C-alpha cells in the first residue's frame, strides 16, 4: 500500500497477521516487539487488536501494522481480514505438540480464504525459554514446513522457521525484521 505522502516521502505500510492456536503467545510476541517487555499473565485478546511501529530497513521506513486476534479456531478468520495482508506469522508453542499440527490447519484455512496469497510466512516456534518442557524439535517444524510447501495450493513466496521467546526476547526483533525485509522485496522491489 503506497498511500500516505509525508513531507515528500512515501510511506510504506504493511499489514501483518499473527495467527496460531490459543495460548501459543501471539499477543505476547506482539507486545514484546512493540513494548519491549513481557507480561506473565494471560493477555486476553478480545476480537482483534493491532499495534503499529516503524521499521527501518536499509534506509527505507516500513510501517508495520501487526494484527493479532483471539481466535482459537481457524474458522473464525474471515476473508475480509485477509485483505491486503502482506506478511503472516504462524505461531506454535514448542512445549505443546498439538500446536505444531495446527500450523497446517492455519495454512489450509488462510489459502482457502485467499488462494492467491503471496505473503511471506514465518513459522515461529515460541517459548524456547521453557527448554525442559520442549516437545517439538526444530526438525519437526522444518518437516512440517516442507510438507506444507509441497502442497501445490500454497502460493506463499517463502516460509521460514524461527525459534522465539516472548519471555526472553529471543529472535523477536529478528523475526519482524526478517518479515519486513521479505515484504520489501516482494511488494516494494
Ligand atoms: N515461558 C513463556 N511463556 C510465554 C511465552 N510467550 C507467551 N507466554 C505465556 O503463554 C500464555 C499465553 O500467551 P498469549 O500471548 O496470551 O497467547 P495468545 O493466546 O496466543 O495470544 C501467557 O501466560 C504468556 O505469559 C514465552 O515465550 N515463554
Ligand atoms: Mg492473544
């Protein structure tokens, strides 16, 4: 979206969606990135919330609008929400294996609603700080991603895996920067 002109400068805005099962840490990841801290209580997202922040990449400012919504079930996503989405983060909780399986259902749902979706994807394996409770290995996630990408209905330009912790801050800014860079390459080359 090349929309707003500010002092002669083009502002590049980008809508990013964070999805994943309930409790995986979607709101915490957004909160950690925007506010720089971690809240230990459950942040009950009602409906949909978004924050925005400016990201500088090689002299270009990209305004990230980061949407995170409560939706335990993929079917709660609506088509209109996917309009103009330029980046997707699917979060799984590395301490709960079933949340990895749900990554697949999120992908299926997103492409069912928006078959031509070209947005770059990141699969975030969150809660790396809970290393003794970990049930999902990096290999498990990578295998899931290759299985998903083999599906010819998936049109994303890329799907990257990153291990994160909203609690420790691990890979949080790296994740949003990686996505921001992908978005610039895809939409503002
Ligand atoms: N140890 C740990 N707990 C986390 C992490 N991220 C989120 N949580 C906790 O997991 C619970 C669910 O997080 P929340 O952000 O509300 O998940 P959401 O439902 O996906 O938005 C909360 O109790 C958070 O404090 C993390 O990286 N490490
Ligand atoms: Mg939430």
